[in-house]
C-alpha cells in the first residue's frame, strides 16, 4: 500500500515538474519570438531558409569620439572601438554557428552577424541573452532609371555646355573662387562604376596617371551574381550604369568640356552595394563598413585603414514598397 502511494506521489510530482518545465519552455519561446522581426518569422516558416541579421545586445559606446579633434583621430578611435567590441562579444556565437555548419558573416560597424538559417536557428539565437533582436535582410529591388534618350529625342553626340543641374546649383561660380573639391575624397556606393570612363578616370583615387591600384579604393559587397559583373570583382565594375552616373554627378570632368560633376577637383572611391539594382541591408552595411576603414581588394576588415576613409559618402537612395514605403 505504501509503495503504491509512493508511486502515485512520484507520478504526481513528476507530472507537476513536467508541466512547470513545459510552461517555462513555452514562456522562454514566447520571449524569444518577440525578438524576431515578423518578416523573418514569415520567411523561415514551413522549413524555409532565409537570411537575417542577428543584432547583439552589447553595442560600442562611441561618445568619446566627440572629444577628439582630427578626422584621423576620430577614425582610428571609432574603428578600433567598434572592431574590438565585435571581436570580443561575437566569439561565443561565431563558435556556435561554425560548429553547427551555419552560413554567416560577421560585421563590426554594427555589432551584428548575418545568418542564413531556418526557424529553429532563428529561435535558438533569439533565446540567447547576448542577442538584442533579429532583423530582416530582404532583397530590395530598386527601380533605377534607364539611361536612354526619351522617345522622339536624339542622344547627344557632343557636349555643348556644363550640365544644367550643375549650373543651376551655381557650382561654376564656386569653382571660379578656387573651390573645386580639391583634397576631398568622395565614397560612392551604388551599382558599381565604369572607372575607365573619360570623365571618371582622372578622378579615381586608384589611378595615378600611369597605373591603377584598387586596394583601399574599391570593394564589392556582392559576393555572387549571374549578371554582367560577377561577385567579388577585383576592380570597379558597373552592372547597370547607375553608379557610373551618380559618381559622375559628384566628380565627373574629362578636362575637355565634359563637365558633369559638382566637385571636379575631388577624388572618388567606390563600393558596389547592388546587384543589377537589387541590394540588401547587409550589402549596404558592408559598403558603409568599407568606407569607415577601407582595406585591400580580397582583404578583410581586420586590415582596415581609417586614414584612407572618404570625407563624404554618397548613395542615390530609393525607398520602394518592398522596403515598407
């Protein structure tokens, strides 16, 4: 009788423990789910894989940079602080991802990791206390303009004057005062660049007048593509024409009257963040990271040199419905 009663009590106790354990697991799962963006949940349902951004809770404090005087001092401080924060805090998660064979890419400009995985991977990462949230990494298609003459118009065969847009901003009057952008480097992020274009080549920082060096001057954040520019291009390539157009608007001038750029005295460097008009938050961020501390072609952010950072960056942004606009 006593043994039977003991068995019943053990069964009841085990049942209570199981119920409490299941309740705790369910509560933990619910808390984890609140960290995951709805887009991610939608795209990892039914066993699907998707790319998502795992943003860590511990982000670097850069407020001390305000006390530094020069661009170089600020650049080195920001780069080292961000990079070291990511190096230390990402290690446990990177080890877990590598040991489980999960595709990923580390970033430091935001302390985050790009991950490709299913729902179980997203839920496991969200459950970690070192994870603040899991954001979407959608492929965003930008409806970029096509560079062709309007119907009934003939494409010009010769340059007749400074581009109207440049004249309308009174840039020529500023040039006349001696300010053409000299000493300034512009970082362009777009579909890529036809760096050998007559109006661009003289202003490309990687061209010294005799030979080209693309180290620290060019980065391709598109790592695979079936388009005219394959992934990881080792020299500037434009798969659409839009990037060539935009950096031309910034610096273009062939020295023979083809005055299309706002600052013809400036130099430019480039980063491709779109594949035939398609980009993701990760490709955009990778270009920003390159501009903060450029590194050699086929190199890594560990080789970053903030002294080679551009003074200003430019991107012709568009916000389509696929981005929520």
